[in-house]
């Protein structure tokens, strides 16, 4: 089995590292446009194999899409990262051209692959990939919801003083600071609703912190995060290649679900060997549905910028 990661920057390298440590494929291709960059990252990672105990063969290539042929899963991280003060929306023009070109090149050699889109703005880039690829909608999946849900669990764990692994909580809507919707009323700690354990003030604090989770890190470290996005993407890849049927918040094409059509938004889905296999209906409250509709309107405004 082969998996390819397009873009050897911080997120791509973190993703590749996680995939290799989990031994999700026999071969992993790391591709970048910068001469020697992916090759160097691949060698560096391969030199950890003796200590981390994995046998995945990591190969770095410079813009050689032939090396990605017959990949079961392709992760697209290509694009410029968000800088301090920059919104995801401002990334559209540059990253749309990059993502469309990458998709075309990937499909020349892996026409039946499953594509995970990491590039921002994720909802719009996922929609662009769906429209330009011709692949079945189940094979195009946006990563952002997995990342946002991990951040949601982190902030909940801080308030509850518990392990994030004991929490079940998801984020839906757009992958953006003003468009995501942390579903606090659906979140549980080992089946106990967190709303029974946290005050309204604490709940509001967690939701607010989750929504600006990406911007908080960008301000602190001067660029987008990479450890959590890399781990979240590898978590998705694992559910696909091992057919684990895990419930993960992902960006997917909606066709009437949650009251929306012709748009890619984050909703809870089951991930398996065929891509996303089922969208789960969380029975939103009237207020949550109104927030979801507002999020959809904002994402459509970004999508309208695309040259489709």
C-alpha cells in the first residue's frame, strides 16, 4: 500500500511522521516543489526508524508525481500557511491555484485515490477539489473538523481536569474562526454531558477558546500549527486504510444533510475504506441549526470567489 503527502512543509512532514510511526502503509511518498526539500525531510524521518520502530519506506521527491502512482490515499497540504493577522479567507486566491494544479497531477497517476484536503481555507479548497477532480464525493474529505474537534477536547479537558481521550466532542460548520460550531450540548465525558459538569461561564469559555484555537497559535508561534493538524490527518488516514469506521468530524459535500446542498462543510461522518461512508445526523437544536446555516452562508461567500 502507498500513501502520498503533497507538501513537505511543517504540516506535511508532521503528517508523514505520524503515518510512518503508525505504519499505515508500506511506502510513503513525500512531494514538494522545492528542490531537495522533501528528499531531506524523508531522509531525516527514515533515520528515526531505528528508534521509533517502524518499517514504512519514506521517499521524498521534487515535483515528481509519477512517484505517487497508485496511492490509496493522497493528503494535500500544499499552499501558503496563514500568517499573523491573516484570515483563512485571504488565502483563497493563491491556494486555489495550487490545490487545483496538485489535484490534476495526482489524478494522472492515482485516478481512484481518496483525497484528504488540509490546505486552507479548507472548506473552499475541499469544494474546489470536489468540483475539479470528478471523483465521487465520498473520496474528497476535508481535515479541518478533526483538528477543531481535537482543540475542543483540549480546552474541555483543561476545564474538567481530565484526559482528552475520555471526551467525546465534535465541531461542525466551517473550518474558520467565526464559522465553526463547537457542539457543547452534545459533548460528553465518558457518557456524562459536560453541561452537567461545567458552569455556563465555563462552557462559553471553552467554546470561545476553541473557535480561535488556530488564531491563538498563529499569534504565539508566528505561523499555522503543525503537530495537531499532522496527527489529526494521520488519524483520518488510519480510519480509512484500516477500515475502522471511526466517527470523525470532516469536511464533506452535503446534498440536503443538515439542510444544505452544493457545499462542503464539517459534519460528523464515518470514515472507512471507501472514504466517508455515512453522515450522522446529530439532531441540532433550532439555535444550532441557525448557526450552521449562518456558517454555510459565510462559506458560500468564499466559494463564490473561485473560478469554477
